[in-house]
């Protein structure tokens, strides 16, 4: 074989090695990127679960507030407040107070 053919073969091998190395580097970079995206995805999932739990708590709280709002508008609530805070009673009602 002549020197030119050997040189040509060497340059082809070198080119193949460079291409293989470049592809290997790209695969490594892509795998690290994939790992980072996976970590971010897990963090976002945890955050989403926490937020969904907070939403559920706030919806339950909203229902309690709505029930309290309805109760406050009743006559029974007005009577309780009048008795407890103002000490009012009905005319035919008898109160017993404990003495100390």
C-alpha cells in the first residue's frame, strides 16, 4: 500500500473517532438534562400535591364558613346571643343562678 492510502485511512479513522466522541458527548449531555428534568418534575409534582391539599382544606373551610353564615341568620342564634351576652330572657322564663 502506498503512503497516501495509509494517510487516507488514518484520516478516515480519525474522522470516525471524532464523530463517535461527539455523539458520546451529546448522549452524556442529553442524559444529564433528562435527569435534571426528572428532578424538576418530581418537585413540581410534590408542590402540586401540597397545593391540592391546601385547596381541599380551603374548600372545607369555605363550607364551614357558609354553614356558620346560615346559622348566624337564624332566630336561634339571635336568642343565644341575647341570652349569653346581653342576659335577656323571655317573660315567662325562669333563671336559676348558682351562688358561690
